[in-house]
C-alpha cells in the first residue's frame, strides 16, 4: 500500500504476481503525503488539507478538513493513529500538530512550539502514546506531553538544519530522527 503524488492510494496483493493494484482509493484532490494503517483502517493525509479515514471492511470513507478555516487548510505532512485507534495525530504546514478524535472529528489537543512552514516534517506518538515527538525546521526535536500539550523536551540535532522525520520504536523505547544534513540519530525515549 502506498500514497502517491497522483492523489491516489494503491493497494496490492503481494502474494500474486500481478503488477496491477487490487484497489485504488482516489478521493484526494492533491498528493497523498502520508498514510497509516491500523487493522482494517487506513488514514491518509493529503496536500489538500484533508485527513481521510478508509474503513476497508465496511467500504466507507470519512473525510475531515484539518485547520481553523474550513474553506482553506494547510497541507498535511503526517498522520498516525493512536494505538487504541480512537484518535489520529495530524501534522500540518502551519506549525501545529493536532490530536483529532476519530469518532466526531473534534480536536482533542494541539501541539505548538516547533517550526513547520515549508518542509514535510513527520511527527509520531511516543511509547505508550504518552508523548508526541516531532522534528522542526530549526533542526531541533520537540517532545510534548500528550494530554497537556506542553513541551517537556527540546533536543538540538542535525546541525540546526531541518529535522524532517521522527519515528518511534516502542519495543526498544527509542526514537530516530532524520535530517537534511544526511544524518540519522537514535535517541532514548526515557
């Protein structure tokens, strides 16, 4: 499964030898910048500023516009569902990360302090969904408490250049950051 610049999400059967996808999700109006799979659900984020939730078992799609203005929203740079599947962490190009309730589309919390205006920067949930971790265009890594939205850690990394991606390994209690300086740094999440 992958999202694409052609505004589609394509699903393949890896066991078959076919080069044709078994399903194409073409609801996006612009490039699909991020996707996350949890069980039978696929969440996508798009440059059109919409988060889409596909329930593959039910054949349903739900869309939410992310941002303060329904008529205009900033492009989405990353999406990740919580481990219980009840909420989605959404990063956008307005320097805001939002935790969205899947059942009603309401924002549960927002996370600010990092810089994300020009580049696709990925954020993630930390071990046990207890924190939010993101890179920043100032080269730092930011960590927020999930429930309060307060920054509790700022790490200098990547020679003050863009820290473009962060991902968490909950089994090892570590996270990794990647930057435009070409380096990948593994950090302890404790």
